């Protein structure tokens, strides 16, 4: 009954806001297979995981918080009003899983895709006018612990500074205004396209991962597609730290790391790999279990981090400060 009441209220709230959005993608919905898989996973995780954590209201809160963190870790898409609306199910996600009613996490994702479209559209509008760099501004890049924006105007101002920061970083890297505008337009379009391509299975995977990781950070849920991709990858390689570490002749060499660096830096030469190397310690692995237990997680992917580092170097090299 509590879930039904929530759904009626949430449906009214989302439909009112959706009506103001010009272009809406088809709403993703759970299917019967998701409900059955969620219930079966809950039984297995509750009974056989070594942590032995029950699926109750306390776990529901942890799932809720982690799911939001997965979708919007920097708090640049959702408004506080969205979080207030979602809050109605903060302690009901355990019931949603056990009763096979997964509408709530899908509704949250639908609102997320709406917010992404709005923000990307606004970002592209900002690119058309450019920025005044004589005006002093500050932008808080890491926003994981800041409050959610309380209004549309506040969120737009956050994004004005964010896009201005993106522009400045490319400018310091030596790009002219036309190239910057083209690069950022493509970046924002790709972000919107990536979200629009999401399928129901993707949403279910994200939600169930939030459940699994709420029990223990190293536990993950692998749906059919993710499991198949993982199996294919593991046949030839070991995956870690954002790079594919391919195993050859009992040695592990970082292959895609070199290819990623070449792609980021625009290197046009040939990469030669010597299977007889390295001649030092074959495996160098850093144990980060304690850091993850304390809540530390990577928020920037390997390629994005390399691009940022290379842009920083190019900008400072041009200024003679590198």
C-alpha cells in the first residue's frame, strides 16, 4: 500500500514536469524478468553473502543513497525538489525488491535522463555566446558533498561556471574559440546520446549494483549482458584501473594504457609491444581495499583523467610554467 501511494504521488509530480520538456525519450520500465531476478538476488545476498546483511529499511536507505550517487555523483543534475520527491521511497526499496515492484528506481532514472537533457541543452546554449574571462569566477570541481541545488536558477549558475571551466581548460591547451566550441558541443551531445541509448536492462543493472555495493563495496551484480561481456573480456585479459591488462606468456602487460595515451595526445606513430618484457616485477598491484572501505572511490575515468592531465600540461607548457 505504501508503494502504491508513493507511485500515485510520484507519477503526478513527474508528469507535471515532463509536460514542460519538449522532447521526451520513451520511458523505461521494469519487466517481469527484472522483478524475478531482483527477488532471487535479494534471497541469495541476504542468506549467503559473508556480510549477512538483511534487506530491510536500513539497507533500503543505503541502496537509495548509493543509487543517487551512481546517477549524479557530483550533484549537477538533480534539484533538491527531485530528491524530496524521491525521498518518499527512501525506506521502501526493500519492499520494492521483495514485492517485485521496481517502478520507483526506474522513475528516478527517467527523471535523471530528463535532467541530463535539460543540462546538456543549456550547456550548448552557453557555447553560442562564449564567456567573459575578465570577470572573476570560482568553480567547485568536486561537489560530492555539497547540498543539491535548491532552484533551477542555482543549477543553471553551477552549469555556467562548469561550462566556462571546460572552455578555459581547452583554451589553456591552445585551442581557438571555434575549436573549443566544436569540441564541447560534441562532448555534450555525446553525453546526451549516451543517456538516451540506455535500455531497461541498463537501469536494472545500475539499481542492482547499488544494492550489491551497499552490502559491500567489492560486491557487484552482473546481469546477462554484463556477465557475457565480462566472460568475453576475461578470456583474454584482466581488467583493472581503467586499462585492459592482457595476459601473454604468463606476463601481464598494459596494452590499452599505451593506446589510450597515444589517442589522448594525438600520437600518430606505431606502438610496438615486446612480449619478452617487462624484465622487472611482472605484476605491480596496489591494494586499495582499505581506501574503498573508507568510502573513497574513483570519480574520474582513466581516459578523462589523462585528457585533463594532458590539457593541463599543454596549457602550462604554453605559459612556460610546466
